[in-house]
C-alpha cells in the first residue's frame, strides 16, 4: 500500500476509487471525472485529500488523476483488487480500511458507490445511482427473486451505514424516498438531505477525438442509429432491435443499428437476437474514447429506450456532439432530455417506427452548447466541494 500522508491536517477526507478497476464503465467515468474536478478545485493548505485507488497494475486508465497539481493530494494504492466484493454486500467491517482512516485522521469518507462497511466514528457519504433492480422485475436473468433481495439489502445497508446519501438524479432521489420511506422514523434526516450530484459531460481533447482504429471505423454502415451501454435486460435493447428490423424493411435496409459497449454481461436472449439479425445490427465492442466520439458524431441518432435508469450518460454525451436523441419516457431520461429530443412512450408502442423515421428527417437538433452548460462536471464538483467544506468546518 502506497501512502504519503504527513498527517498534519485536521481537515482530511478520503475519496474511494477502489471500485474503478475497469475503464469506461459508468461507475468509473463518474468517479474519475467528478473526483478529478473536485481535487483540482482544492488548492488550500487546509485540506489533505486521500484518494484510494486499485492496485497500481490496474490503474493505467487513471492517468488524469495523476496529472492534478495539488501538493495536498495523497494517492494510496490498495494492495488487492476489490473483485467479488463488487457483488457481495456483506463485508460489514473492513479492518484494513478502518485502520487507514483512523491513522490518517480522516474526517469524511466518500464513496461513489454503495456498500460502505460500517465505520464507527467515521462520517460516511455514499452514492446510490439507481434502483433499476427494484423497478424492473426482469433485471436479473437467473435466480431473480434471490438477487433482487440481495440487491435490496445492499441499498438498505448503505442507507443504514452512511451518514449522508448522494444520488445522480432527482429521479433516483424520489425512488429512494418511495421505496424506503417506511424507514423515515429511523433515517428520515438522510432521506430529506439527499444531495444530487449529476453526471457531467466534456468533449475529449482534439488529439483524443482523432485517436481511433480506422479499420474498425471503416466497417461501420453509412447510416445508423446508435446504442451505447451494457446489455442488461432493463436496457430494453431487444425492443430497439425489433424497431430497427421494422425500420429496415421500410427503408430497404438503408438504416442499421450499432450497439457499442461491453458484451461482458451475458444477456443470452439479446445475444441470440443480435446473431440472427447480423445484417442490420452491428456490434462495436469496447470503443475507445476517440472511437466513441466518432460514433456519436456520425450517427443518425442515439437511442436509449431503457425501462429504468439512474441518469443516462450516453444521452448527454451524444447531444454534446450534436447528435439527435431518441429516449424512452422514464423519469430519469425525461429529466435530462435535451431540447429537440424524441421521447417515446413505452406504454403506447404504436407508431414508434413512424415517429423515429419522421424525427430523423426533421431539421431540428439538440444544442450542444446548452448541453455542455447544463451538465458540467465542474459545477457538480463545486457542489460536492461546498458539502465537504461545510461538513469539515462544522466538525472542527
């Protein structure tokens, strides 16, 4: 474990990024982007900032954090990967972490995820991104009841073991209050004081945007709708594939669907569907930042017809490149929908094909400048900084 603290500060706080072992996941992007902006905003000698990181061998995608000019920033590489602890919520006490926090006189521990262990005497702030496992019964493909129960317990333990709760949207905040309101006598103050830390978006540097594998790009269809994300059932990709099949018949096979992202989640029904529809559905696995930028810039529209979301990062990423946006009418996506988006009612699926074709032809697009202004990591980081400063000043 690499640590460099001289422990002379009273205002010490920890940002836990040990979960960010895998690049380009929504969790990794959220934690890295938010914490990079946050740390950059702290220039005062009053605050010593500790960032807990995965083992050094797993940190090649965290270079932006190492470039931050802040002499009060301390990097600590944990000696082992989190591994299965991503999935199992019952590490109720973490002695190694507890010892680290007390040795460095930590006044606040912040995690961009759920499942903090019980840390008596330490103020804990956790982030709940969404409750999709509750809202979508088909979220899990196997052992659904058991997995939903375990996931419910994970959120419950997070609410009980945390002093403060963050969410990424007003939608998730409302869902928490709805599903756990019965705990109000016990944790009412936490539910009332939930802080919303929205995702942000930023355009990649010019060189990064041009850094892609041209041989893969050359295989893309000329006209395509784009989906970006993983393949969990609540993403509703099978319905999107069915739509593109209907559209393809009308357009004489002119419009295709590109599914970009990871296929590590084994959605068997979807994978079989993609295999059977390979003439109209293209897979673009693990795109780099530059390749993703290209996909956003050249698509006819980004499509996200999820049954549930905590936020919907691809929506604002695509709109910031000027791409048209087609989304479902769930609360989280309606909350962030850019101007001139097409919002489809999942409870009334008639005419969806016609609406998409008409939308693609119309001359109206989202306004990238407005998207970048509304969804800024810098603004979210300043919001979190205000919370941190207020808490540490109040308790010193």
